[in-house]
């Protein structure tokens, strides 16, 4: 189980909170911390594959894929995904459709929980 769980709630590009949350996750992993990431509300859209951002602008899809490759478990709230018209096959490879029970388990098993 991860040492730290990060819960992201905000839309991918409306604020810099999701970007900063993923930057923090990467820094924690570099420091040898295990990190779980749970996407809720509008944040589930950052797990959508095929994002095209302007040259030189951060791309949350790429950042998320990199974190998965580094060993983070990423779950996106299934209710939130479906209410936004997204389908599981549209998500970044490795993102798991999660349930509130998953988040409840992570919050009780993690040493720290950060909600952004």
C-alpha cells in the first residue's frame, strides 16, 4: 500500500492544482515514497487519453502516464467518469476505474492523505 494518497478534485486545465498535485507526486516518488492518486469530480478528465496542449505547455495525460510507469496506482471515480460522459476505454492506459470504497480503503491505510 502507498505511503501517501493524493486526491485531486479540480478540472485539468482550469487551475494549476492538478498540475501541482502531479508534480508533488513525482517528487514524492523520487524521494522513494509510494503514492496513490485518486481522481474525483472534474479531475477525472485529466485521465482522458489524446490530450493536445500547445507546444511548451504541460500535458497532464503525459504526466499521469509517467507516474503510472513509475509505480503509482491511479484510480478515477467511476461515478464521476460516467456523469461526464467518459468511457473506460478513453482513459490513459493504466488508470483504473475506482469506487468510493477504494478511496475509503486508501485513506485508512495510507500514512498521509492530501486533497487538492
